C-alpha cells in the first residue's frame, strides 16, 4: 500500500509554509492530513511557525518567544515565497483548527527551541480539550521528548507522535512505549527496513519526513511506511511517478 500523504507545513511546495494560504491550498488539493509547527509568543499566544526567529520567512530580526502577538502579527511571512503571497501573516493555532475542522486530521508539532516555551504543552492541551470536534484527530509530536511526557501526563487521551531526532533507536523505542506514542516519526535518511519493522512490531505507525521526490516515496512504500510528510500533497499523482 502507498504511504498516506501529510501536507508538511501545509502545501508548502506551492505556498509559503505554515500560512493560511498553504493550509487552504493543501485542503483544496484534497489533503486529509496536515502538519504544522507551534511556538509561543512572549505573551503566551500559540502561533504556527517553524523557525524560532523571523529572519528566513519574515526578513526581519526577532525571536518568536521575545515578541508579543501584536508585534508578530504585523510581520509579512508570505512575500519571501512570491509577490502573490505578500501579506500572509503568522497564523494563530486557533485559526488553523477552525479552517481544518471536519476536513483534515492534524499533525501538531510543538517546537521547543533552545529556550523552551513556558507552559506551551499545557496551553496546547487546554485548547484541544475545549475543542471536542478534534477528539482523536490531532496528533501532538515533538523532538522534545520531555514535552511529550508532559503532554501524556496532562492528557491520557492525546495521540502522540515521537520525533526520533538524534535519539538512539533503543532509547527511542523505550521512550515510545513509555509515553504511549501512536506513531514514530523519522527522517527519510533514518528510514530503513529494520527500523520500520521494529516500529511495526511494537504496533506503532512509522511516519517519515520530508519526502518530496517520487523515487523516495516509492522506496518508502516498499518499506511499508504508513505515511510521509511532503511539501507536495500531489506527490502520488501518476505524472509525478512517471
Ligand atoms: O514533523 C516532521 C517534520 O516536520 C520535522 O522536521 O524541521 O520540518 O519541523 P521539521
Ligand atoms: Ca515540523
């Protein structure tokens, strides 16, 4: 079976990553699962952006965690991708939930950079708790495994995705069991038959990022990977494979 496709940062091959334009584009393309990154402003608002600073996508200096929402919301994070996307802003997590409700599952990655965001796990869990429509349809992932354990403590109901990162496989598998993760998320480079089989033996799903080439998608399909994160939600179309 072909691995399912998860629109990575929205349809970020076609629109600026982690913007409403990218999420709208992914949904319009028929994506039924979308990934995005969550960080926190200085005044405790949950925002959707990958980098911990604004340099690459906003062209300005400033760290997300050192800016208020009022400051961050003024930054244009679309123009870097193309003039037609000028004016795109960093979305609030609530906006993405509103847009996707009833249309797609979500892979919500909590980014905890050098300086972890105080209270981010609690805020994410509390928000999801108030949104019953999202029951079972959001998977919370992170490279920060302490954060995942905290999520589990706060929410026995949470679906958890364990991002392996630099953790050794044996340690990762032990933590995956302890935290009760549904899925193990590994990079394309890390994905090999032994690792995918180990994850499946443990009754977890194997997800792989970031897969933008048809030949890589085919290889991962042969390994039995369950889903891939891709910037191109049409990666599985016939012409792409040709
Ligand atoms: O969640 C998979 C993938 O998004 C992790 O890497 O750097 O794109 O957030 P990154
Ligand atoms: Ca991510």
